[in-house]
């Protein structure tokens, strides 16, 4: 018998096709949660959800582009139809495009704003009414240590993560009636596919650092589960997870 407080709870995870999102879905499923894997790469999340179901979990895969408010609303509505409600929304989808500001590309900036920041806003607009109707719910936003220590070439990426952090703090301040809980998690270097969309000049170095000392995504997944497993009257507001050797 699974004695986790997550047993039977329904959790949506965006960016679930790889990295932190995939690891979080795995751990939540092992702890008995109903997991909704959401991402653009449909083939990946469908195969993963199928494997989780084969292992006895309740899992669904729903294609979503978090930059689309319509997509995110459909994700929430379909999750409610499938599982009867939503206990937590893990806003994890993210993109990184690195460049000095003087060399910045407007399309890259738009992509980071649309996914890293607007994606969270779309999630809140869609899921908070569900939480209010239920009388409970938990939003977890995966931000970044890049927003804590600002490095060259990461200005816009860090800005989008800090914008998400600000919105999460505003939500916390607006949610002191105990209905909605909030957690923002700031990972440092983690072995993910985040660097895959970067230009060659940055991708090779970031990937080298990830493989040299980056954390296993499971470390961040454990942090997500720790926050979600707390009693309803306990809120883990902020967690920073980084390799011990990261500066």
C-alpha cells in the first residue's frame, strides 16, 4: 500500500517530455499520484505515459504549447474531465536562448517571454479557478538560479525567470486564506536538454558544464515532491537546488 500523501492526487507537469519534467512525473507516479504529462513533443509524452500505465500508474499525455492560452486552458479542462480535479500544477516548461544584449535576437527574446513567463500566466489563469472551486490547490513554478546570480549572456533568460518569481510571490501574498499554496524552485546546473536550442557558441560549454557537474533531474523532482507532500497548512515557498561545486 502506498502511504504517500500524494496517493490519488492529480498533478499536471508541463515540459514533461524530458529532464526535470520527466523525472518529476516518474517520481510522482511511483508515489501514487495521477500524472498528466504535458509537452509539445507528443510522441515522447505518449510513450512515457504508456510506460507508466504499464507499471500500474494512472497517467495521461496531453499535447500543449504553454505559450498558447487556449492550449493551456484545454490542458486543464481535459485533466479535470479525466481525473475529476487537479491538486497541483507544476509549471516547468522553459527555453533558454543566450546572447549578449547587444547581440540579442527579438525572436529568441519573444520565445523566452512566451514560454518562461507567459506560460506561467496562462497556467494560473486556467488552473486557479479550479483550485478555488475545489477549495485547495498547489502551484509549483520551476525558475532558475540564473535569476539569483545574473551572468553575461543570460540577461533576458534571467529576467523571464525573475518575472515568474515575482508573480509567484504575488500569488502567495494573495493566497493567505489557505486555499492555494505556492512554491518556486530554483535549480542550478541540471543535466537536461535545455541547452539543445542554444547557438553552438553557448551550447557546447553549457552542455559540458551540465555533464561535468550538473545534478541528475531526479534531485529537482525530489524537491517538487517534498513541497507537494506537505500538509495543507504548510507552504514551502522557495527552494534552491544546485550542485555543491557550482559557483
